[in-house]
C-alpha cells in the first residue's frame, strides 16, 4: 500500500472516530438536558424550602441579600426573588437536582437580560446558597435564613453597596460643611 493511500485512510479513520465521539456526546447531553426543564416539582419535594428566606451571597468584597419566597399552593410550587435594585421576579423554572432546589430566572439591568441560577441546599435549619450569574461568569456563595411568620420585611441590599445597603438614607446630612 502506498504511503499516500495509508495517510488518506488514517485521516478518514481519525475523522470518523472524531465524528462518532461528537455525535454520541451530543446525544447524551441532549437527553440529560431534555429531562431537566419543565419537570414539575411537587409540594412534597419543595417542603424543606417553603417559606420566606433572607438569602445572602457574596463574591470578594461584595455582598447582597435577596428575599426569596417559595410557596406551595394548590399542588403547584411557586417562587419569587426580590432585591433592592430589581422588582420582584416570578421564577418560572423551578426544579430539583438531587436535594437542591434550583431556581432559574432572568432579571434585567440597563435593559440587558441577566440569566441567573440560584441553587438552594438544605443545611440544618437554614440553607446554603449558590448563585451563578450570566451563565456562570460570576458565581457567589452564601447562606439562607428562614424568616419567622409575622417578622418585619427582609432588608434586601442588591449589589453596589458592598453589602452595607444604600450609601445614603433619610438621615444623611447633605448641608454644606466648612472646610
């Protein structure tokens, strides 16, 4: 067999193997993704997460607190996420991954969509929280504390105050000061 023919045959075998590996990989990935979205979570599965939670997550020097509410009414599970800088978001994609509750939603900032995945894991009387923003470009970890019934509203901070809330409030004195 000539060298040229062997080279062409070797390239054809390698290309076929690459194609088959890619095709099999995509098929497995498509099946895994197909089972995830739209899978309804039952109120019994959501029971450890039902309630109002103050979820604080941080990354480097930034910290933010979100009000997360999970409810189970009439056989359906619903969730909302609220922060200081965003209106309340109704979470439409709620699923379980093992024992974790996964909330997928899109908020907007400056007219730009910001896809977010908030994963809540039971941890004693509280929660461990992981937030992936913009398809995982930014990831934050933190905790969630369940709020008692009748407790005052959760003070949410959003990002931008370094976790300390607003830089100004109603008692801030803006009068001129001598140098």
